[in-house]
């Protein structure tokens, strides 16, 4: 299993964790939806399950897991995947989503 981790400085880590997990959870409820990193001919694994609390979120894909941890001044992101292609595609898709929801605060995800 391959993995990478990064930290994003923000005083609103819990808010971003919840917002991302709620969005992804809605995608798991729709039949035929693959989520932001869904499978399309060689794409990353299908989105399977999303669970979260105020300070920790877990997003499970077919062959990968994305974990978020909220602290008072940062959001920690960790991706574990079975291969490098899935690792990169999940990192890219979810980083872009976090940057989109955090654009007012100027969030930038750097792995």
C-alpha cells in the first residue's frame, strides 16, 4: 500500500472536513455515481463509504482510503492506495475539491 500525507493550515479545519465529507457522502447515495475520483476506464477506484466526526473523516474507495483529521490550526490529509495511479488521481481530485470549498480562505493543498 502506498501513502502520502500533507497538512493544510486553516483555523476552520473542522468545517472543511465536514463539508467535504458531506459532499462525498451525497455522492455515495446516488446510483451510478462515482464521486470526484470515480472509475472511468482506468480511472481511480469507486467511492464506497464516507464516515466522519467533528475531527476525523474517512473516505473509502474500492482500492484506497482518504483520511482527514482536523486540529485547531490545520487539516491533515492522508491518502493510502494500492497503486501509484490511484494515489495520484485521488490526491488530485480531492485536493482540487478542498481548494474549491476553501477558496475564500485561500486554501492550497501541496503534497
